[in-house]
C-alpha cells in the first residue's frame, strides 16, 4: 500500500521543506518533495514537522525492565516503550557484570531476535566490562577487567549481533582490543576511561571512533605539579574524526555544556543517547536498581534522573529520546536539521547504517510527526502506523 503524507514541514539532512509531500510503500520512502502523489492512503500532517525516527545507540532499559535480566518478551516491552516515544532503532546495552550474567543476557537477546526479527532492537552494545574502575560511575567495579582481543573474538563468533563495544583504551590490552573491534566490524567506543589526551590520540589510531557519554565517566583537565594535563574530555572535543555521545536529558550535562559541545563538534559528530536504565519513564521518588535485579546497584529517581543512594553519582537516565530532542532544542535553538542529525542521522552514520536515519528516497520509512512544541504526535515504523 502506498501512503502519502501531505502538508508537512519535512526535515531532511539539508533543509526543511515547507508544504512537503512524502510518499512511502512497502516500508521504503519513494518520494520527498512538494508535488502531489497518487496514494492508497493520504495522511494530513497539518503543517507539523515530519522528522526521521530516533536512533538510540545507548539504552539499558526502561519501563521497569533492563536488558541485563529481561526475558525475550520483556526486551520487546522495553523496545515498545521507547518506540512509543519515537525511537525506531535501538541497541540493547549491557554493562559490567559476571560472565554468567552477561552470557545469559546475550543468549536471551539471541532468542529475542528469533522471535521479534522485525522489532526495533537491531543489535547489542556492550558497555564493558572492559572499563577502568577509577571511572566506574554507577557500574560495579567487581566485574570490571582488562580488555581482551581474544575474548572479543570469542564473543563475536558466538553472538554476531554484538555491534558496538565500550572499553577504556589505557588499560592493558586496550589498544589491541580497539584493533580487534575494527577487524570484526564492531564500533569501538572509549568508555569509563581515565585516559589522558595522548592516550585518546593513540586510541583513535587503533580502531576507536566514538566517545561514550562525553564528560560522564572520563577524565578531564587535571594538574600535576602545577602543569596542566589535557584528558579524554578535551580529546573528544578536539579531534574532528571522533564522534561523541551526549546524554541530553538536562541533568547529566547543563545547558551551557550542551551548547559548548555543540559549538566544538557540530551536529555531524554528536549522537544524542538516553543511557536509560530500568528507571526510564519512572517518576521522582521511585527506587530500583541499575543492572540485574540480582547483582545490580540500588538507585533512586530524584530531580528527573537516577542517582546512587549516596547521591554521589548519577546512575543512568530516566529519559526517552523525545526528551533529548526537546532539551537539545532548548540549548541550541530550533534548528530542526541539526537536531534530527544528532538524534537520527549521525548515530546511523556512526554504525554504518545507510538505510535509515534521514528522510530521503530509498531510506526506511521510520518517521515521526511532531508539533511546534516538539511533542511526538504520530509514529511510523517501517511504513506502518504505531
């Protein structure tokens, strides 16, 4: 069936098309422009924005569930929760845990893929356990270990859906791990790192292309004997060939830092991520855990963010992708092209996905109709109304 959306302000990767028309059939966009198209079904956007579906490369869970201990059906519940807020592609994200727990989560994801092959979860992002305990954040240091290229090779052979990994490159084996990731076609991201500027410079020459949640869980500028030493934060901002994630929930990073990062990196190098845990969508005062219910760390939701009980560290966000979009708009202004790049196209480019992330002929019909207040009004996933 051919569907045509009319009277839309279509946000492409280059401009906003007023009074736009977008046609799609069999889940693929067939026309973008201003000329009326024949249709089996016509949808009037009433002069609202038409943007690409959100792509979230870093999400641990939501709606009271988390990928570390969810069943296959519960993974689908998480995916549908985020889809209801506009996320049409997502990586299920793990964290530092025992080998047994990690393999159980990966085995369950394999089951999910068999049963929900047409869902929004396209693969797995392993955020650790190859992290530096000095920058542990809300992850459990008991399960952190040095990166191992051999271990990664074994994991990829058994779980081909591992598409992204996070590691601290300064740890023993960290650079070899990055090279192995590159060889395996896995996106390697600098994560929970105590590396300095020079180490990040080496890391990007050894397979690392992305910085996990910039500013969070990484060293910034320090002083030693009065000498200033640039850290991972400064490297992430400086190197044009490094992509960066930001948790634009309005809590992890203040508006001024969001503006600063945007000025340094631009929309073509920034990925908006939720980093949502099972507390995603929960109200203030709610208590839960990050990680598995068996071995996770307890957290409380306060000020619209999850915190460890001692309040010394954020423990992941409660955000959904639509909140990121609105928060970033509050920081940089209503530049719809830039906002949609950061929320959709740039994440797709990081992962090498050429079939989605923008509104263009031949791309997947993952589309959102949003109003002037940037509230999602309609969700179209693979050409079907949700």
